[in-house]
C-alpha cells in the first residue's frame, strides 16, 4: 500500500528566528504561492528544474511529486519539498536504456522503409508502457487516502506539470486546482495540435521531418503522419488515462478535454525556432528560457580553448543518454577530428577511440552553455536535443547535427531550414562524410551568419523568456486561473 | 496635378547647436528610425496620434500622409511632418455627418428586419464610397512622380498604417517597405478573420452581436454574417484596390495577399475584452494602449464632483460624432437624470433639454479619462466606441451602453457578456426604461464588481500595452521586417 514519504529537508532550517521573520515579511509582501509540480523524467526534468529554481527564488514554495523509481528527480533539494510515491516500475535507467539501445540499432539500418516500421513499432510499445507506468503511479496516489487528504489540505495555488505524461493533469482535476503546463508535447501530440487550429497544408506534424512549405506529396506524407499520431493516441494512450478518469472522477469527463483545459501553456519554443503557425491566447512562448550568458571556464579548459589559436574549437556532445556511441562510428569520428587544425572537446563516456588525435579532449561532462558562449567556439556537433539546440541558437554557434531519435531530427531540421545547420543520419557517417560535413560548417560562412541572425532575433525580446514564464505562473495564482484566455 | 506640400515645421528648430548635438547622440545611441504613417480619419486618428506621439518621444521621425480634405489630421504638429495630397473628396465632416444622420434615423426604427436591410444598404454604399476616396488618393500619389521619388529617397524604415483602408498597404508595397498595422479592422473584415484560422462555430463575426458560445441557430446567423462580410468585400471593396494594384505594380499581386503580408499586427484589443480565439505569432495585442492613470481634475469640475457626496457621479458621452441626440430622446434622458440623487456630467452639444435637473452639468468636452479614474464616478453612459469602452474597463467603471452604429454594439456586448454593462437600443429608450436601467447599473453590485475584475485582469500585464507596441515597431525596424513570424 503506497504511503506518503514527504521530504522535509527545508523545514529544519526554517525555524531560525531570522528566517521566520523573513518568511513573515515575504508572506505579507510577496506572493509566496504554493505550487505542486508533477514533472517528467530525463531531459524534461532538466528544464523543469530550471523553472522550479526560478520559482523558488521568487519566494514560492514548491512540492515535487516523484516516485521511488525516480531517476533524475532527487528527493532532497534546497529548492523543493518532495512527495515520493512507491511504485514497482518507473522511467529509470532500467526502463530507458534498452529502448534507446534498440532505437540506435534500428537507426543504423540504411533502407528507409525497413528503418521506419520497426522504429514506429518500438516507439509505440515504449510509449504505451510509459503511459502505463504513469497511470499506475496516479492510481497509487488516488488510492492513498492519507496522501490525497494531505494534498487537499495543503491548499496549493496551482499544479505545474509537463503534459507529455498525464499525471499532473489528473492530479489538478482531482484537487480542483488551476493547471499550468511547461510544454512542448502533450499525451496526444505536439502541444499546439491539441489546442490551436492546425491546417495540415502548412503545419508540419512534428516527427514528419517536413517544413511549413510542402509539395503535394509532402502534404500527403504530413497527413499520414497526422493519422499515425492520432492512431497512436486513440489506441495506445487514451484508454489508460480515460480508465483513471472513469474510475476516480465523480462526473464523467473526457481525458482529452482535461488536457485542453489547462489555464496556461508555457511553450518551450519560440518562432525563431518553430515555423510560424496559429496559436491561442493562453500560450506563452518561453523557448530558450534555459539559456544564459556564458560564465568563465575553469582554468584548464580555458587554457585548452586558448591553445586552439586562430583555428578555434569544435564541441561535440550527443546529449544525456548517448554518451556511448557504437565503437566503429566513434573511431570514424575521432579519425576525422584528428585531421582538423581545430581543437575538439568531445563529451564521450565509452572506450577511448584508437584513432583519437592530440587535438581532441575527451570529457565526461562539460559546461556546455559556457563553452558555447566562448568566442573561440566554431561549431557544435550535436544530437538535436532541445536544450542543446536552444543554447547553440542563443550563442549563435552553427551546428553539425546527428539526430538519433524522438524530436531530434525535427529540432535540427528547423536549424537546417534556416541555413544554420548541416544534418547527418547516423547511418551515413564515416570518416570522410563526417570530415567533409564538418569542413563545410566550419568554412562556409553562411552557417555562422545564419545562426548569428537567429541569435539576434531570439535575444531581441522585451522580456527574458524565463521572466515571462514566471510572470504568467504568478498571474494564474493571483487570478486563480486564466479562464478569460481559453 | 497633385504635388507635394510637405510641412517642415520641425526643421527650423532643429538647427540649434544643442539640438544638433543631441540629435547626433541620438543617431549614434538610439534608433532614430524614419516612419511613414498612413492613418485613417476620425476616432481612428485619435488612436494613431497616441502611437505617433510615443514614437516621436522615442526619437523616431514621423511623416504623416494626409489630404487637403483631412479633418482630424492636421498639417502642423510638433510630433510629425506631413505630406498633404490634393484630393477632391475626403473623409471630412461633409462626407461623414449625413451618413451618421441617416444611420441614426434607421436605428430608431423598431422592427428588426425593416431596420436591418436599409442599415446594411446604407453601410454598403458608405463603405464603397469611402474605399473609392482612398483609391483616388493613392492614385493621385502614384501619379505624382516627384512625390513618389521624394518618398523613395526618404529611406523610411517602415510604413505604419491603419488597414481599415488600404492606402498604407499599397504605399508600403510600392516603396518596398516593411509594414506595421495599428489594427482592428482590415478592408475585408475584423482583422483576425483575414489572418488567423477562424472557425465560425465559436468565433462570432464582429457585427453579428454574438458571443463565443452559440446555439445552432446562432451559428447559422454567424455564417450568414460571414457571407455578408465576404460579399461586401468581394463586390464592393476588392475591385477598387485590385485595379490600383494591376495598374501600378509591375508583378501581378492579389490585394488580399498584400493585406495579409504585413510584418506586424498591433491589435487594438486584448483577451480581457475580446473572446478567446486563435491568433498568429505576428499579432501583438495592445488593447487599452491609450489608457493612463487619471490626472487631477480642473478645480470647478472637482468641486462639482465632490458636491455629489456619497451618491457619486454619473458620466454620459456618446462619442465624437453624436454630441447631438434627437431632442425627444435627450428630453427623456434629462428627465431620468433629474430623478436621481447622483450628480451627472453629460457631454452634450445640442439644445439644452427643458427637463434638465439641477444635478446635471452639460459640457461640450470633458477630460473623460481623468473623470473615469475619479473615485466618485459610479457609472458611465456610453455609446460603445473603442476608446471609451477601454477607458471604462481600465478604470473599472460599469457601463450603461447605448450602441449606435459600427462596432459599438459588439464592443458593449463584450462587456455585457462579462456582466459589466447593461445595453439599450436607442429605439427602446424612454424616461422610465432609461431610469430603470441606470438604477440597475448603480445598485446591483455585480456590475461594478465584474468591471473591477476586468480592470484587474487588464492591468496585470508584464509590460504596458503602449510600450509593447513601441518595442515591436522598433523590432521591425531593427530587423527590417519580421518574416520569421508570418
């Protein structure tokens, strides 16, 4: 039987008289709202964590719902309290890694149809299991009367959630609380598709690899992707959530309507990155909210960067999950790097490639944002995760993209369409192709110029995206929702 | 033959050395852009003028295109230079007043169908003439080679226009300049209908008097209004503009595409006022940009307001055009006012009603914003022009609405739907109904509470609407357009 395991790490330190009087001042002068956060694991948490820290700095108190199988989301934090729900299965390394390994295998296949079908089946099955895990976790919570009573009595001001999974949506409805999304995906699709009119003639389904200018055949392809997305939602996702709704909510409610009824959608894109499309009044764009000016590098890294002289430095990172590339590809990439006059910093965890040149520094972790903002950086070899793409845009560094899975191709494709990135499928990489591609990004000035233009456009906003997000979250608290915007 | 009559009132004063050095500082430090403004007459100019003053204060130089028949738009201003185009006919008092008088007659008819048809015919004919006047003015300009060469050589950064008439749209295309709208209406319809997906099932055609929640029959009515709007545009408006395009533009271009191609739409509504609806990335909402905190009243007016004691004051104004009501209605209204314990300030130009009470002060003009912001004001009797409605919302004063024509019914209806206004057709006014309506707005607290709620929502923005508008106009100047948003 699940039970509450609340983490009260903050509470002890709060009893100091000075802190108490500060808290009193805060309670009377600032908002000091109470926010219940239902996050999603992995890179989604990296984003949510930034938002949580900013909310904490604004004087709000945050409670994060996690599970005993939580992976990135820790129980102890100076920024939030946590509630840990006991579960049998979670989105942990055990769940994610084998799927990623399989995806990587499929990606390396060369024929596009042979490649496409197993990939979709694999994705379908993984998505279905993932939503199943979420529904189990929510059911555990709803069955735990003590927990639900505690949550009810806590008088939260709103639920903040990443709606790519439905946990926060169900919780907010149960607790009758205003609902704010930190969103790019909802359970059914890319976020906009669930909310705003989306004519398929000029709005590419994210995942289709299409742009906003499509030929007739591309529109057909787009329609097929849309149908696939609908199929996936209707037959593999919706039923599980609807069952929870039917069992625990007094009045019959359609789960998709709950998804659509959120007060505020803080969308993790902007229109420098995303193709222009219809939107709705309760969508606030906070694309690039995670970006910030570069801080000075640690001395050893700074020395390495400076040693590159006029040639500058290339960064390479394939994100959180794929530090380990198949060794033959890693060998090819290392050999290509070795032929360049540039220095290279490569985030790489697996075996050291035998072809590695003296110019290449392997690291287990790197201060990516600070490096991207360094004037010596010439290019970024990236997998196309949202964070990396946004940081590259913010700092104006052109990209050589190696998309692996999920939305990575689409993210990179948006840069390619603006002439700011060159793309490679992992199946097409060998030493020569990789070297040639890298040379092109380094020496054809349009890549850098276009990326710098995107950077100027992105930075030219009346308000920082993170400040805008915080303002609107507080707006929902002040007005107990944002019904007039939806 | 038309010719340039540029007004250079600013130039003389600019030769002073201090001014010159300030200008130099400005040229190196701030934007100092050059903006060509193609405004629309009447209350539209009142709005545009506020934007122009703000742009002037930001250091931009403004050139306004007007005609020899211009009415509200003066040739001399400390804020702008002007170019005066000689025309035979303009939107002056001569053109507008007889139409308004006829409209008023029709409005007073009681049967809704007898009322509707002549009203529409009258509107059609007036609109057609008005667009004809615009096209003649543009043709005059295009035929004047010296003028067009002067405009070309002036190297403006953008054209700012009110697109309810097409003059600025044609000028911007001719001069190949970025285009910014100060907009609620375009030549074809309410602005959003030309730009964003507008499902007629939940988006009421402005003019239909419908809300965003419609029964089946109301949806049918909405569709009919939409068709009427399309009919009007296609058969009475488009041809005139298309003829200008076909004659003067080298490459064939569809006029509606030019309308849609503006870089930025500064929309004179927000979603506290407007029903929620799909929008587009290049729409910036600046509803209420004309509102500002109240300044102290002149002493005599302050004394009159204070003399109202606990009962407070009622304001009445029917806008710029209708200072003169039919005398029988004015008598009824005056008699109703006379029975109230409140004091009344009434903007009234015609004959003094014989039934006028001691509590009622007739004025030819009043500082409306400063009065609406005064704590003694209890209610506002208004015709529903955008400026008055926005000011009432900003200051949280409930409204008794007497819509006369154009968008006035729809403006007031949006307040009524939020429980912040009561509406009367002018045909239904007599002493008793008016008195009863007024008592209701004064004594039923929900009117005031709802209007105060709208006021709180409207004011709770991260940035003032006028500042937002200026930011985005300057954005278009900095980036020579905003292609990525459309």
